[in-house]
C-alpha cells in the first residue's frame, strides 16, 4: 500500500501531529447516555464520555457489552432513550443529518453491495457525500490506492476476501474525510493474521488527525491502537484511561501458574507473603500472580510449590494485559481472547 | 435529486447484473397466457362480442402484463441490504432516507418496461395486435411498468416492517386475490353478481380495463384516465407509506 497517498485530514509531514488536541472542543461527548430496547433490555446504562479531537479512543468489552449500541446511537442510527450526545460539536438527537456530514462509519457487519465493483461502490459513496464526476473518480482511485485494492477495483465485491471487504468498507467510510471515524469491531471475523494490516491502516489514518472511535473485544487491538480507552461491561463503563495507566494499576508483572489439576486453595495458600506480591487472581484453570519483579519471583514460586509438593503445569511470565485489567474490573476474562501478550 | 439518480443507477445496474431475479418473474405470466389461451380460445372465438374481433389472447394479454410487473423484487432487494448491512451504510450517509425508496422505484420502472415489452412481444407472437397502434403499444408498456412502480410499495413496506426475507417474498401473494377478483377471464357483465360486485370494488380491475381497451378497442380516453388515476393514487399511497416507514426505521 503506497504511503504517499494523502490521508483524510492529513497535514503535511512537517506540521503533522498525532494525538488529541486539548484546545478543541471534544469530538465526542456523552452525558448519562442510555438506550433501552423493547422488552426492557438496557443495552447502554448511563455512559459519560469525552473524546478529544484527534484522539484514538477505544471501547473494549465482550459481546453484548453495549459497544455497538453506543456506536449506533452516536452514528444517528439509533435514538438514545435518555441522556445527551454530541459528535463533532453537534447534538446527535437534535441534528442527526448534520452529524452525518461529519462522521465516517464502518460497522461490525461489513456494509457492501455485493453486485457493485469496489470502484463503483466508492464512486457511489462519493456521490452520496456530494462529491461527483471527476472529483469522485479521483477520490475513489486515491482511496483504492490507500487500502491497496487498485487491482481488485473492477471486480464485484462479492468476490473479495474478508480482509479486502473490510478494507473497502474502511475506504468507503473515508470518502468525505470525516472529522470523526467510527469503527465498530473492525477485525471481528478476521483471522488473527489478517488483523495487523487493519491496525496498520488504522494507525496510518489516524496519523492525519481524524478522531477515531474504535470498539473491539480484542485487548491487544485496543492496546496497539488506542490513545485512551474505556472498558465497558453490561452497558456501563467499568474502567477508563490510557492503556499504560490501566495496566500499571495492576502491578508490574504477571506470573501465570497453570494448575493442571492442582488444588486452587492450596496453591493460593502457598503464595501467601510471597515477596513483591501485589495481587492474586484465581481463574478457572490458572492462578495469576501480580508481582513487582516477575523473573525474581519465579524461583521463589517454584521453591514454595515444591516444598508443599504441589504439582502444577506451566509457569509463564508476562506483563499485565488489558485482559487482566478487564478481569480485575469484571471478574471475567474477555470473550475471544486468543492468549496473553508475550 | 442527485442522490435518487445515483441510487437509481445502482439499482438498475443490480437488475442488469442479476437477471436471475427478473427472468423467473416472466415465467408465470407467460405460462398463464399460454395455458389460458389454450383452454379458452375455442370457447371465446374472435366473433365473441367482448373480443372486438381479436382472439382471446388480446383479452388475456393485459392480465399477463399485470402479472409480470407486480413483484416483490424491490422489497427483496431492500431486505437483503438490511441483512447485509449496506442499508445502515446508506442510512448514515447525509441523504434523505426517501431517496433510498425512490432509487428502488427507478429500477422498478426500468425492470417493468423490460418485462412488459417482453410479454407484449410474446402476446404478438400468439396473434394479438394493438388496436391503438404502435403508440398504444408503447403506452401499454409504460402504463404497465408504472403500475409495477406503484405496486412495489407493498414489498418495500413489508421489508421495512418485518426485515425478514421470507415475509417479504410472501408479500407477492397479496397480488393473487387482487388479480383474480377482477374481470380477468370475462368482462364484468359475465361475472356472477357477487364476483361482479367484488371486481367492481377492486381498483386493479380498472387498470386491467385500461390496458385492455388499448389492445382491443383503441384509444378509449375515459378508461385510460381511470386506469392512470388508479395507478397514480395507488402509487402515491404506497410510496408515502414506504417513505414513512423508512423515515421511522429504528426511530
């Protein structure tokens, strides 16, 4: 994918700055936002958010946490039941049509027309945003180059792979250089090998100063992409901050002891007063020990287990992940987690 | 207007690229045309008063035209887009929601002209001829296509309210009572009193009568005017309901 193609809202290299701009009003702001569906299902239960202009903000949570509903409210696809929301400084409920001019949206379900070619789809999208004729053709070409689909541009989108469809969907959300870009679970459904290219694309796009609201159920994705994130569970925000802040609140290192049938209580008991131990979290088949100095603790952990004749499985050392943060906040691990970061 | 043209062009492209969605809709009208002519032609020879000197094919041709243009194709296209998520993409674009409906109607008009022309040509091959001439043939095709546009609202309404492919597909069945409670086989005065009353109360009867007059009688202005008035009225009501449904979608 050529890097020389101008990106949405992209400033020249010598003046480009990435990250939030505190001098601007928030790009997204919600107060006590609620959405209740028919039947009384409360998908969003009072969310307060403030996302700075130019910020990459993530919403991390499992399926059914309320991420997509929040995005649909902010994108004007669903009305809020209560509370307020402003996007790009515009009241979402009072002026939805005006909000739509300022946002780009790539929803979890890839919204492509299978009978159109990639180029036709982008040119149509341009037309819907008031870009017509040669300007539309030029913009479509520019975006096809940006997402590396120039060669497939003449093929119907039904023939595209999942990754290609996702990239085209992303491109179609960018035709009008939106101020705020919503990406709802951009890599869900893609196999792990297909996710990093999407992250790279996201990072390149945000380097132009577009505010980026991303939802994901993958901690690694949130960690790699977001300046700041909120962890959402059962319609409420349970933790918020930068990825580093959230992880550092847990401690320094995590030593994970696979129980392999060993007694949880006995293993936990063996770790009492372990030097540098900050927290112990018992999981279904492992014990997570949050310690100040992981490498130094491992020898002591092994010695204690041996002295009590407790046979365990593998012992692994890692830095705390956002999944650990989620575990601490909710008592559960995230669904879809593929494994702890190395 | 620009967005309607853009969405209309896309929908027409869809019709062209997916002939499998249009060609089968020709099967039933042509099948009925052939079977009905085969069964009834001897009963109603060309000397029959209501045939105005033509064979029975001329009497049946408008019914087949109605069959051909009344489909749930736009409704199915809409519900498929809802399923695929492309509908949401259109809803978050800064366009009037009604343009999604009107874009679909553009495709219905083009499809209607195509299938009506095809049925008319088959009718000619079976021996029908236009009493109103070439101009009448063109008007028949256009009027039939316009009825298809007017009727398309039913499929779109069901699609928007149910968001279900099966329900939208089944909405096509609504047309059977509408089509058969008409003077489709014989004129009003040869129906039983009850059937005649039902047929006279059914607006579709007058659309058939209008089309039939162009085939059998020539330019009968009052029949054509009633036919057009019913098409316009039906179109306005169903399109208004569809637009209202899309404006209220998830609101």
